[in-house]
C-alpha cells in the first residue's frame, strides 16, 4: 500500500523486524506530511512537517497549530538525529495547550550518557542510556512518528528513557483494516504510555508513517490527530482506541477484582441505606446475580451457607457513590472511580464514538469501570465552541437529540455557544423523547431564562451565583445578598421548576484557593495521583480578590441548600477520584448534614436520573452497588474516603490494586 505521503522517496528498509506486516525503513530524504488536529473529535488545526537528510543528519521540522475555544496554540519543533536510532537534539518553541508553554532545548552527548535540557534559562543534566529518546510531551505528532521509528530501529526495547519525564513503553495491539479512497488498508496498532497519564493509541502504515493518534492534550482533554488521507476514519480510530485501551486495562486491573460469584453476602456491617433512615447495626446484605435479595439483622440468624462472605464487622456499608459531573476522557478513569467507591457516573459531554464504545464495553463485561450514564453534549458554532456535535438550526438540533436518544443517552447537555433561540427547540424535543436537559447557561442567556426555556438542571454553581448576585467578570464583587427582589424571584422559579443544581463546587475550590493554602492541605489526594498529573493539577493558588469569589460560590451553595433545592454531587474531574469526597466535605461545610451530603451522591442522583427503582439505595431488589467503609460517614463525612471495598453489581473490588493499575499511589 502507498498512502499519500509515503511517496516514492521511501527507500529500502534498514532492518526488518518480526512485527507482522511492519518493517523499519529509513526515512525519506524529503518526506513531507500533514495531520488534521482535533479536540473532542472536532477539527481545530493542522500540523505540517518535513523530514530531510541534511549535512549528514536527519532534520525534522514541524509546524503545529490549533485554536482551542478562541485561543491559538502554536508550536514549532526542530529535531535532529544521526539516523532513526540515534537522536541528537530537540528544540520546541510555543505551546502544547492554552496554558502550557514549551520552550525547551534538549541535546544528548556523543557518548549517550547525558541529556541536557535548557528550560527557562536553566540547564539541567539527566542520565542517558542506550535506549534514550528526546520527547517533550505528546506534541508534535511528527515526533511521535519519530519515536515509533526509533523504537523499531532499536529492536523494540521494553522501555525508552525520555528525561525529564517517565520511561516510555510501546506495545503492539491489533491491526486495523479500513478503506481509504476505495482501497483496503491495513494499519498496525500500538499503545504508548509515558507521554501522558495512561496510554494513548496510534497506528502506523506499512511505510512507517503514522496514520492516526488518539490521546489527550496537555489539558487532559481528548485529542486526535489523523493524517489527511485517513480523516474519514476518525470515528473508527476513536472506537478502536477505546476497545484496545479497555482490553489492556482490564488485564492490569485484574488483581483489583475478586472472581465474580453468583451469591455474595456482606455480614455484620452497620448499614446506611441511603434512604435517609437511621443507620442499622449488625446487618447482613445478601446478593444474587448482582441484585440485593435479602437484608437480615443479627437477630434473624440468617444462614450464609452457599454464599461468598465479605466480613463487615466494624465497618459501614453505604450505597455506591455517584459522580454526576464526569468527563470519562480515557479508560484509566474506570479503576479510579471504582477505587474511590464511585459505581455510577453521569458523563457530561464527551466524544460520541468514544463514550458509547466505553459504556457498551463495560456494560458487556469487556472493560473495567462504573456504570456510565450519558448526557450528550450539543454546542453551537462560536469562538468558544467545543467538540464535534454542533447544531445551528432546528433541524440539526432535533437530529442530534434523536441520535443521542437512539444510543441510549438519558440526558442532553447544552453547551455555552448554543444559540438562545435553539434552547427551547432542544428541550422540547428531548422531553418529547423522554429525556431531560442539563447544561451550561449559553452565552447571552441567564439561569432564569434557561429554566423557563426547559432546562431541568444547571451545571456549575457559578452560573447561578452570577445571576442571583449580579457578579460580573473583572468587576468588584457586589453585596452578598440573596434577599433582593431579583434573587428572591429566581430562587422561587428554581423551586417551582424543581431545578437540579450540579454545582461542582470542588472544582472551584481546587482552582481558586489562596496561595497561602497549598492544595494538598485541602485535598491530600493530590499527593497520590500519577506523577504526570500532579504537576498539572497542583494549582499554586490565586490572588486574594479572585479567591474571595470562591466564598461567594460557597455562600450560593449554602443558600440553594437552605432553599431546599435539589443538589447533586459532581466534580468535573478536578483531582481524579478524590474530589468527589472533597465535594461531600464541602457540602457539610455549607450546612448539609452528613446524611444529606451522602444522599446527594447516592439516592438523590438516582432519582434525578429516573433510576430510583433500580439503584441509589440499599434495599431489596436494587442493583448491588455498595461501598464498605472503615469509618462512620455520619459521624465524620471525611470517612467516605476510608474505602475497604467497592462492590459494583455484586463484583468486589480492592482499592489498592486499582490505584496502582493507573499509576496512582494507594
């Protein structure tokens, strides 16, 4: 086969290797190519590269540019090597995301014992070995192509050092057969880990040219790059990446799950069933085929013969937790959620082909992770538009609602660039099809307007606080007064419409804490996350005037709760896994009782999503989703963090191996 850029310049192979159908070849002396760059499957830019032999060296130059929500992200790269197997230097100038600068100079010495890195004017030396390559993160795509050629030319080493980052590992997956311009093409799949948290997927053709890459960018958002000729197959690449990633992860996380049994019982635990009823001491919960069949007290002397037993002495049994604002952007989130006691997530906007593939695989037992409920995102054209699902006409809006309905989404999420006149079109169509609607307050609208136009819920408390208190960006804060006629009217409207508030207060605390309070003092989980995440997530804090805005958001949450509005716990990711527990802790700070906080992450979201007859409380007939804790969450809400075991549909998980499977420290 001969893709568009594998031109006649490709010369004979340097070395042939054992990978079926794949041969390491010398680079063309004048190779050129380009990739379409995507975020959330929406084309947002392009990368062009050239590779030539010059002065006895290989010289790669790359021009990488995309625009993310109105912000240009340019990156220029120059890479030199003696040949595919021997890197010499790497220079990057620009950005890998809206907030991540890359202005680095790497070089490896002639003896290949040291790598020097000049960053911010400071030179640092790192040890090198025979399998050391020069990489500066996931971008540019052409450098991932050079990485693959290096791996092939070096004879498939198990690890590749890439200072100052983690070692890189490359594993073949499966071939992908697609049709390009009426030709059948076979591409060779690989998983690469060490460039970002978790693994990424890429495919090479028979001429050692990278065809497609599915990964995350420096903001940990979905990022895809596809060589021009393969652009029509973007959805196929995304689906296969999810499939291959889940397969690999299931093997890594296998130690965290006990063998699934038909009959299971948790004995002699203190039961907090999620209904709001008082805790019950010394209770045994019996399960068959993933459903609760009996709840017995010690006085009942119920026999456990024929059941696998989980000893609950001294422990507390609660319903499985929900994260009502998830963005399940990579398969590694599955073990994170389960290790955190989260057995159900509402995905509030994702790549269509990815999230449906992941959900279906988990539902069919081919992956590891919580139950996924989809809130399908729809945006409109605009400078801050996000994702590939765009509706600018009533016909487009209705078509997308129906498409989400057809794949089993339970909600529609309206995003920030939606035209105001299309909001009632979407809400009416969703309601007609038996779906509910949540979302951002689109540009040019208020919280009051979207509720009147059919929103059932609002994502993020800052929209509500803005409109109740008339907070304006970059303006002094107004009086903190919820008794004004305007605020009183809005709150009455929310009560009348039973508006659900998905506040994500923990996200704002994470982003807006003062510099005097390190994030680790608020959320100790930051010290446990994978190293690739720690530096990016560990916010240094914000100036006092901005930190004070968080106080207004917390006060708004307190008032919404005082008004009796429905509030559901969600994180919008924040610190993976840990932040749901911090969300519940903030609820208690805002005046919730520990029971109310717990119910905001169990029975209340089940009711909001129309699943209260199936899940959300520990009662007979319900799905066997539960968490065994080593401490009483009603005495101290912090005890929701003390997870002994997570049980999802009767499958028992140990937290520590799950954390380790994704590079976290238990």
